[in-house]
C-alpha cells in the first residue's frame, strides 16, 4: 500500500498518466507481499493455536481482525491509488 501510494502521488504530481501495468503492478507487489507475510506467519500461528486451543469463535474473530480485515484494507487502498493515478477527467487534466 505504501509503494502504490507513493508511486501514484509522485506520478500525479508530475502529471504523468502511467500505463496499466505501471499503475497496477504495485498492487500485485502489495498482494504478493501479503502472501509472503501470511506464509511466514503460518507456522508460528499454528503453534500458538495448538498451544492455547482457542474456541471456534475466538479463532474466527482473530482471523477476521488479524488476517482478513488488514489485507482487505491494504488491497483496497492500493487499488484506489492505482485507479486514481490512471484517471483523466473529461478536459484531459489529471486530478
């Protein structure tokens, strides 16, 4: 999300409209970094789950608030910046 935002703001300030790949590539990098983070945290999370044996509802809430919600926030904001960097208004000016 930080990479997408920084690149989009810099391009918008310079008045450059990036290609589709240049705008959406950082979104793919953000998604890949989230997958790497999940892969790295999978084994420690399994160990904690096996150790504490939480209830089903505790697991659902923990996965929602610690996994799903942050990943959706990152991907949605990253996508918004990618779309905003490619937007041209009808007069041809970038906003």
